[in-house]
């Protein structure tokens, strides 16, 4: 191991000695595992080269920026929503020095970090009160823990879902101390199903956004206003988990209608929860809005402190909400810029990136919103397709991922496609250089 560690130190002299030793140990363990499986042992210089790469990666900044050419706008594995320029500037200002995060400039006393975000959330959504946590799972969990612990929550069977990362509604209810009570059937649930399930042990009715799947055919679900009327008549709370956090009308862009936050409140929901990094187009966050009477007890829960956002999240989220408040979100928030982009614009960008590059052509494609929003809905798009990739499509995809600025595309048959709807304008130059090099 010492020999490999010294070789790594020669190949990567900027790597600290203890990092080189750890890299040597890890690479040798990889080789041992390969030998146990009957493979031939790698040469010592190959082990050293792999160890040097491993050591450099340990010291490299991460996560690494990549070019999203998948055609999935809100790509969960690629960091979901990219921030707007205004939000990025706000994050830099908050992170690069000191701030009044929990300090009242007017009085010189300790303040509350929630004051920096709750006012703009209330203004945009029309809610009386707002609370921001570190993600929407935390928002749903804390809402249930505060208002339904030890009691029943009615959820339609078709909404008792699992989304990416193993987030399951039944598990969240169980962890919060609430009890799940399924109502209706998988495909059809009526108000009467909820009404018959109400007992003295019932605390709330909960609606759940279907996220990344859709039911079609013989289906039925009650109107939000009907559920709100039932909840009021029975003295129950209505919790509506919207998931995506849409503030703009998706039908304007040829997509199905995504529930709007303001509409959910107007329909009578006591609490509405949603994500900050999906259709809202901001940083990872979970937002709870509703009346002060129901939001205030959640904010007082001991776990609310453990789930609170940091200063950078607050800065980015406030800047993003501010763009909606000023009516400029469709033009400045990247998620909505990508949704709104026209075919002519996408074709011009594709032509600019592929100009002078041999072995490629422009093809029509379909892009998805992603992130559990608008399942099954796609937008027309334009992609750059590599015609005869050397070594096949899988080999080309690997080379693209190993580029100095990794490019993530998608494979269609024996071709690699790079969808321009999800390529940020500032990444066009890097994508063009990568294509020319390949």
C-alpha cells in the first residue's frame, strides 16, 4: 500500500499525504474485490492512476455543474430547478458576509429568520400565515405531527403514493404519529367515502398531489370545495399537499392544469404545503401556508427548529417569490423560461450549437416538466442527435459524462439526443465545445 500511496503522491503532488494513503487503500480494496470475483489484478501503475483520480475527486468541489440535455426540466437527479440570476445574487450576498438573519436592525435585538420570508410568501399566495422548512416532506410531516398526532387522517387510496427517494405518504403519517385511514377505491373516491369514514378519532382530511403518475380512464375524485365543506361540517382540518407549488397557469403553455396555491386556499384548505424547487423554480424548501391559527402551532413544534432553512435558502426563496410579486417570473425564472420557450427559439439555439459540427442533425423531440409535476405531459422540443456515435450510443453517453463539463443526454435507439429545451443559454458555448471535441 505504501508503494501505491507514494506513486499517487508523485502523480498528484497537490494531494495531502493522508488523502493519498486513503485513496491507495480504497483502490487496493477494489482490486482485491475484482480478484475474488476471478478477474485479473490490475498493474500497480494502473492502481496508482486510479488512486490519483480518486484523491483529486475527494478534494474537488462538489456537486459538479453539468449540462442538462435530457429534456426533463425539473430533473430530480440533476438538482431540480436552477436558480434565477436574481436568486443567485441574493445567495451570494447572504453567504459572502454577515447579515441581519436573526437580528432586528430597528431595535438592536434578536430577531426571527422567518420574518425575512413569511411576508413575501403571504403577499404572493394570499395566505394569512406562512412557514418555510427545509423541504416539502418536512412540511407535510410537521403539519401532521402538530395537528393529527395520535388521531386518524383520511386519505384517498389513489393518493397514498410513493415518490422518488422512497418518500411514502403512509410512512410520513406513521412517523408523525398520525394514523392513516384509507377511503374510497384506488381509482374512484367520492365525498361520501370520506363522510362515512369520519369518526371521533378523525383529525383531518388530506389531499395528496399524485406527483409522477397519473390515473386515466374510469376515475373520480371529489372537488376541493366539496371536501372543504365536509371538513368544516365535521370540525376537521383539510390539508392539501400540492407538491409542485405552481403559481402560474400551466395551461397557457399547452400543458394540463396544475393546481395553483392560491386556488387551493380559496377552495377552503386549512393548510397547503408545497415545494420550493419544483414549479416554483426556487431552492429546495417546503412551504406551509394557511391561517395564523393553524400555522402558528406548527412553528412552535420542537422539530420546526431542526427543519428550518438556512440563510442561503431564505435569500434565494425570497428573491424567487419577489419575481412572482413583480410579475416577472415567466421571463426570469429558469423553469418557466424553459417551459415558455418556443420551437423557433429552440431551433435557432440548436443550429447555433451544432454549426460546423459533423455527424449530427436536428430532430423534433418531446420534453417533460419532471419533478413530479404534470405526469405524462410533454412539450414539443428540438434536439441535436449524433448520427453514428463511435462505439455506440452507450459509449458516447459515457464520453459526454466524462467531458470537462459533463453533458447528460438521453439515448433513443442507437442515437444520443441532446434536448435544447433544458440546456441553459449560458451553457451553449460549453456544449458546442464538447460536441466539436467529440
